[in-house]
């Protein structure tokens, strides 16, 4: 096995023509394929915006804010990295312009530059390179092995002003680490235009020309298109972009994103990377190779199930950012992972929470009735987290409907809080129960502000990151569905992102009426973390975000429970029956 001072290999993933072209999926898929060889892989995402982190960005503007174990609020692409590579990353795996400039300015204020003029080159570019090298050497798996390969995704398309310092840093970095340790994958667009659907290569040619003008030459072209390459397109791109035909890959639309690694492998990307980075000279054990082979067999089976015509289970997601589904990308992935692991295909009914409210019936009756139809027609209901008052009463109505009509329900963060508000109002008789987040002067708050949280500063001031939750030593908790789904353990570690919590003063009354808080924080025992309703097929909610730890081959227990209950398989599963007994290859659940 290589020593801890080995030279890590670097794969840089850049993008051209348009933003949102799929660099994150290409980066994650490449990392997964390297893991199937037995290599250890880590990832870094570079975001050129000035924000320190993604914590204060609107989900409707930038998609989901992903939370890491250490409390880092980062770009959603890091969620893809963790899910595909099954690694645990830190906030340092997400570089932003804000972080780099803050680090350099702090050094300047301390006098670390000894009076020199601080400039973009070399100080900013050196800071980027030093950061990448430092993070690339941090182990991300249980083995403690220093990563063999680090994949660095450059956010934004080549040519944007704000990404220029990072492009320059990578130009210098290729000489710092050496030719055999640096590979550049450029993701570009080959659009299909015209009535006959002709593929055009000019956008990719122009993008590569821009990249070369900045001092970087791609080793691999990953070309996004709606259809596979037409005859002659690969050769044309090879000739005008100065790469071998075997280094040009067609990344066309396929059945699902889980098929992208299969698509790349079929076209020979592993051979190209092995030759370019001399991966065959790395040494690793037979056990690591065996683990890689097993991973690939599991992944192929997972992708095969995604493409099969399985029985469908419908889940209604009642949210407030449903106009941009990337706002809930981890929730969607958690549902997909759970569904395929129990041999089902997931269908999501997106329900805007505010459309369920009575005011919507008068303002837009069509939306109102469609929203209720989508929710009532679902096999299960999921209410995810969110901030702000808009749509809260609609979420309360969703929790009430699921409770009264015995529909499987999963509440996450705010989804747990609205379940408590509903129960307090309609079962305990506290008719004015509400959250102090939305009614500061509420006489009977069911949800209160956590005393240690800063009310003035927004960024990074919530209860963030992985925290332990201890299951209570009560008869109901010991026999609860949630605890059984977690393997009957005493404690679980899940990731949090919240400022408000259940009011402990009303917990006794809630529990006396059948709403049990089976999990509380391990530190004080005063914070409610998991609730489960008695005499209900599946009515579960958590203050934490279980979706952040889902994996394709290891679904979140709470999401697994929702899919099992919604598909009528929960009791069979809890009784030890194999819910995917007709599958040739078993997934590791």
C-alpha cells in the first residue's frame, strides 16, 4: 500500500458553453469508476461566488444547501460526491472565492506577507493551490487511507470573469504536481439543432479554444448531447480540439443519472485515465480490488432496477420551493434510493404548500383543487424542511390529513414542527398553538427559538452538522418502527440544520395523547429529535435531515420506512422477510 507521503493524482473537471451542463455528475461518475478499481477517492468543488458558503443562498436561486458532518453548508454537488463515492467530506472540500479572499486578507492583516503587495497572482492563486493540496491529503473513508485520486470540479463555464483566478491557479498547479499526476476533463455541449436534428460541434470547439487560451489543454472531452454521437462527430471533435478520438466521450441522455458511470465505462474512460495518470503503477491490496468489483456489481444492479418496469409508489412532497426541484435534490435521491432497494419505482407528486391553504381556494381554485388532488392521491406524504412563513399552514394541513386518514407520513425539520403544531391544535386542544418563528407573540408556542442561537447573524449560526440522538428507554420507543428501522440501536448520528425546536413544556401533554418523542438529543435529553405516532401505519418525523446521509446502496432508514409503508411492505420487512426476493443481485441494505 502506498505510504502517507505519496503523490495524489488530480482530475480537474471544467465546463464550457453553458452552466449547469452536468460537471458534477461527470465528476461523481468518474470518481465512482475509480473506486471500482479499488482506489480511494476524494472530491473538491470550487464555486466562484463571493459568499463564504452556501448557507445564506436561496434554494430557488442556487438549489439545495447541503450540510456536512462538520456543519459545513455547501453546494449540492458535494451531496452528489458523498452519495456516489460513499465518503464523508468537510466544509474545506468546498472552496469559494469568499473563503480564499478571506484567508488571504486575514494573512495580510496579520503581516504574513511581510509588506509585499498582495495580488491575485501569486497570492490568490497560491492560496487556491495550497488549499487543494491540503484537502486532497485528508482521508475521507473509514480505512484512513490517503486518497489516491482527488477530483476537482471548477464551478461555472470557462470564460466567466469570476472563475479566472481559479483557472489560472489550475494552470500553475499542473506544473506543481507534474504531468503524470494531472488530468483535465472538459465537459461541453454538442447541441442538436434544426429540423433534421443535426449535431453541432462549434460550441465545443470554441470552448476548448478559450480553455487553451487560458493555458489549459483538455485530456478528455465529455460531450453532453440529447443523442449519441452521429457518424463522424467524434473524429471531427478530435481533429479540431487536438485530442485522440478515444479521449472523446459521448455523454448523451440516458435512462437515469445512475447509468452515466456505465456509459463512460463502456466507452473506455478507465483505460484512458489509467494510461494518462499511470494508475497501474499504484499498489493496493487484493481486498481493495475485491471491494471495487463488488461495488461495480452492486451499482450495475441498482441502475438496472432503475430502468426496469417496477411497481410504482407515489409520494407527495409538500414543500415551498417546488418550482425548482433541485431545492430538494437530497430528498428526491433518498426516495429513489429507498424505492429501488425495496423493488419499487418512485413517482413524486410535487405539491406547493401554499396551494393547499384556504386562501388559495379563493385566489386560484384550479391550483387549490389540483394540489389537494395530488396529495390525496399519493401513497405517502413527505413534508421537508424550509424557512419562512409562506406555506406553513398548508404543511400543517398536510400533516393533519396524513394523521387523520392513516396515510404514511415523514416530516423533516419543519415537517416535524408542523406535525407537532397540528397535534397540539387538533388533538390536545391548544387551538392557538404555533411556532415562535412565525408568531413571536404566540401565547402557546409549540415551537420555540433555541436559546443559544444568534438572532442577528444569519450565516453559519444554526444548529448545524452531525449530532447524536438517543432513543428513549421506554416501552413504546423500544418497540417503535423507527428504532427497528435503525437496527434497534441506542443512538444514531444524523445531520441538523435548524434554529427552532419543540417546546419541552408541552411534551408531556403531547405524549399523553399518543405523540411519542422516542428520540432526544444525547447531550441534554431536552431536545426532541424523533417523533412517532401510536396507532398509525407510519407517522414519523425528525428534527434532523436524514436525507443527507442517504446512499444508493444504503438508503436512509426513515425514507426506507416511508417507502415500505407506502407500498404495503413494512410489516413484512419488520418480520424479516426479503422484500426483493425476486432480484438476482441483492443490494446491501
